[in-house]
């Protein structure tokens, strides 16, 4: 084989070809190497450009974040400046108008204040009025809703009040019983008060005309808490002294009992006393006298009851103070009817009185009460003895004694009243009251007593 590959001169024929192929391989390898190097160099340059772009983007992002933070800080500073500027302007405006009313209702009116209350009551009465146990109890729901406004004129020292109540037209009760004649009946709205009051400078003297809140210092012995007298009241209060006088209409535009004539019936009253209030004690003592004219007894009793009259003298006092964290208060009242000088009796005007009953022997009433308040709790206890002709039945409390009498009045009864109240907040409270009363004198030989239980939910505003 090798012999065939040799030329005639004896040189091998394959060697030059192999040498030529080796050169091409070398050149090709060098080309590949150079190409690879060029590619690697291009990649490195591209990577450097990418890194440069990334750094540039990061720098721009940092600048954007800084600009955003500066913008937020500027906005906060601007908001603070605007807020302070607005506050300054509002304060300046309010300071300039501090003597001006915030609400104008018209000429001569400086302002209006609204007040009211809502009371929902469940009431249960248990009596021995009848031998039939089915008629000896009464269970009902009631409400009292009151809303009123007071307008004031400071320059002329006038005050005008107008109030409404969704309750009863009864002068001694603002309660409306639920659904007495119809299912879900709407009830009625009545006038609670409507008055005008004028104050005479700093003298402590004032004059009130119209139907207004009771001006007297009293307990439920003499006046119901819902009573609103109609007439005129002159009141004085300064330092330790206070005094009140007034004239009020009782009945008008109405025929007398048993007669066709029409006339006015009026009451005239006066009360004076002392009051004090210091860090440890506060209290007051007041003496009063209330004269009802002859027409009053004729209206309420009989046309021939001329000698019977209501001439009521009262003495009322209260004293309170703090014992540790407990607030204590005691109160007492005595009432005597100097006008009970006739055989007529307001308690038995239309019924048979006991054989030994005389109005002049049943003309005294007295009451003692105590109250304790601790934290959000308040407890009350009262004992009252109210003889049949001691106080007018049409002004006395409508609850105390009603279970024994089966009527909304508190005369010819005696007994206990116990109450407990809890205030859930400044304006909302729930309370319970129990009254255990009996008749002082009964028309029959048997005794009669009764108990009344009340649960009240009250919201004031």
C-alpha cells in the first residue's frame, strides 16, 4: 500500500495533501477562536450597557422617591398652614360675634332652648275593693311625653315658655294610658305650659303670667308634680331669702254644682322661707298659706257648702349633705286646713260618711321622707298621713293612695312609698316604686287597703 503511494522518485504522494488540510484546519480554528472572542467581547459590551442602564434607572427611581417625599412633606405643610389659617379666621370670627346669638328667631328673641322627657310606665294595682278577686287588680301601660321651648329677650329681660305634653288633660296627671278605648289608639296632645316671665334687673324679683310650672316648695303631700297653675306669680329670691305670692284661677265658665249660675273660682297663695347651700350642707325651710275662695268649694262639693272652705297652711323643709360617697337628703311637710268647718266633707261629699266623721277632726296631713344617692343608684322612702279634709283632693298627688281609693287622689289615706332608681347615663334611667296605702276612715266598718307598683323608663333631654 505504501509502495503505491510513492512516486517514481520515491517520495510519498499523501504527505502534501495532509499538510494542506492541516493548514485549513488551523485557519478554521483560528477563525472560530477569533469569532468566539469577538462574540464574547460584544456580550461584555452589552452587559456593560445593561448595567449602565440599570444604574441610570435606579438613580432616576431614587430621584423620583425623593421628589415624591418632598411633595408629600410640602402637602402636609400646606395642609397644616391652611388648617391653622382657617382656625385663626374662625376664632377671630367667633370672638367678634361672642356677644351675638347663634340662633336668631326674630326681633326681640335672643335664643331658644328646648327641653323635654319621655317616660314609659308599667303599673299594677292590687286592692281589696271588692269581694270578687277578679276586679281587685289593674294592670296597664302608660306614657308621658313632654317637649317645651323657652325664648329669651335679654335686653328687655323677658322669657316666654311654651310646652306640650302627649298625656292627659287631667290637671294632676300627664300620663296617657295605652289603648283605653281602641286598639293602638294615637292618644292626644295637650298644653303643658304657656307663660311669659319678666325679671326686674338684679333685684331677684320676677313676675310670671300664664300657665306655668308650680312655683311652690312642696312635696306630693300638697301638690302633684304634674300640676301647672294658671294665673300670676310674683317671686323673689336673693341670698338666703325667698318669697312667692300668686293668684290663680281654679274654675271658670262652668256652672256650679247643683246650680245654674256661672262664676269664677280662684286661689291666692303665699310662701316665704330661708335657704342655704355650702360645702357640707344645703337645705331650706318654707312656710305657706293657700286660700281658696267660697266658689271653689261650691264648684267641687255643693252649692250649699258655703261654710266649708280650703284655707291651707303648710310648713315644708329639707336638709341634705354628703356622708362619704353617699348623698343624703331628708324632707318633711305638714299641712292643716283651717277652713274645714262644715258638715260637708270633700271625701264623702256624694257618699255616706262614717257616723263619727267630722271634717274639722280630719284636717291634718304630714309627711316624712328620706333619699340616698350612691354612684348611679338612688333610693327613696316616704311615709305620709293625709286626712280626708286636710288638703284639696284636686291638687294632691294622683298616685299615692289611688289603689286604696280606686281614684286618682291622695286624701283620707296613709302609707308607705318605696323607690329605687338606677341611672344608666346622664339622661336615661330606670326606676321602680311600690306604694302600700290604706284608708284612714272608711264608710263601712271594714278596712280597705291597696298596693301600687310602678316601673318607669325615663329619658330626659
